[in-house]
C-alpha cells in the first residue's frame, strides 16, 4: 500500500456512515487501517457497518446520533475521544433532502430539519472536533456538499441553501483551524444511493445522457478516491477548497 494512503493508527469519524456514500468512505478508510466511528440515527445499522469494519482488522465504534441535535454532537465527540483519544479525519456526510409539493407547502419544521442536518450539525461538529485537532496533532475535515449548492434547482431549495452554507464554512473553518487542520469540501453530484430509489429513474437516465458529461449517475464507491485524497497526506497542500465529484454536472 502506498504509505500516503496508509491510515494505520488513524481514527476517522463519519456521520451518516451507515449507508450510501458514508458507508463506502467508512469501509475504504477501514480497509486502509483506520479505526472508525460510525455515526447515524439508528444504532443497529451503525453496528452492522461496524461489524464489517472489524472484519477488516480495525476497531469500530458505532454511535447512534441525530446530527441535527446540538447537544448530541457534543456527546458524539466525547465518545470518540474517550474511546480512541483522538480523531484524525472527520467526514461530515450526513444529509437529507426531503420532497415537498410546493415552496409554500414547506413547513417550518421541515425547513429547520433540513438546515439542521445539512448545515447546523456539520458546523457544530467541525467546531468541536476542529478545536481538538488544532490543539493536538492536526487532522482533516471533509464536508460532503452537493451540486445543488452551486446550481440551485427546483425541488431542492432548502437543501441547496444549506449546502451552500456548508461550502462557505469550509473555507472559514480552514482559516480558523489551520495550519494544523485542513478543511475541504466534496461537491457531490447525483449518486445512485438509497435516495435514488425515490427518483423516476427512467426520466433521470434520459436526462443524464444529455446533461452530465459522463451520461450517468455515480456509483457510491466512486466518491472514495476524492475522500481518501482529502483525508490523507496526499493532499497536504490542499485546504479551503471545493472539489466537484459530480460526473460533469453543468
């Protein structure tokens, strides 16, 4: 294994780590030696991924947590440090983009929930972990954003706004906690994860052939290369930046 992609002895915390892109990134880090903290709302699905990670020869801490709840994030950070003594890589991956019939039909509860999960949670967890990273040996924070943050589109207005906020704090946190902590953002395009089960796939595939440079949606494992790059010393001179991994979304 290339030593730059060797995470032996490192600790990675991934929110939304039990499925989709989060699961792929968690297991990719575990395959390369990282001990992992898998955070998601349901304990049983966190434990299932933890078992997969342990089978790879690393330690894993499953932790049930709602990232939209401020106080739970402090408990998550404390649990990670109590178990492993450090966090080297934080991936703010948890997100949600619920459907709604019209802008006027969006309730305050729904709006607040979208902002909390996609923006407030990453802000709080990055502050909690980033301060400890900066006081210790440093680390890497990776935010998972969306092309909806760059190209606002119908049916994803609160989500796109929240992710645009995530893009903004990527840069500000990089300056706040640099030079020991690097903070970057992956701007993800349409991936065929569990969420795509709610899509009209025939319509999506037809549109993708003409609107995406690669002509298709991404497979979840296709996020891994960018995540490993940003998590590792390979990207030692990369911080405060957005990297699009979106199949050529306009």
